[in-house]
């Protein structure tokens, strides 16, 4: 499929964590099918949550601080 934006190049499909992302090599436009943006947001949110939990485990004082704040 040609890029809907520039019409110059065929879109290249790239799969990331089960989501197919179509990228135009000419204008660098990014195209997603229905529901794929929501899926990417879910994946990112889960990744961010894991990163926060990891930081809390590595820095116990930070976790204790937030537990005190929200008691």
C-alpha cells in the first residue's frame, strides 16, 4: 500500500510486541490499524508500571515515602 500522506513509497510493516506498525520510508509517517494505538498505550502503561516497581525495589526509601504520603 502506498503512503496515504506522501504517496511516494510503499509502507513497510514492522511488528513490535504483537502490534503491526506501518511506516513510510519516504516521509517517515506512521500508520496504525484500528485498535493498535490502544494496544500500544496498554503495552507502554504496563512497561511504565514495571519500571516504577523496579525503581521502588531498588530504592526502598522512595517506596516508604510514598506509602507515608498516601496513608
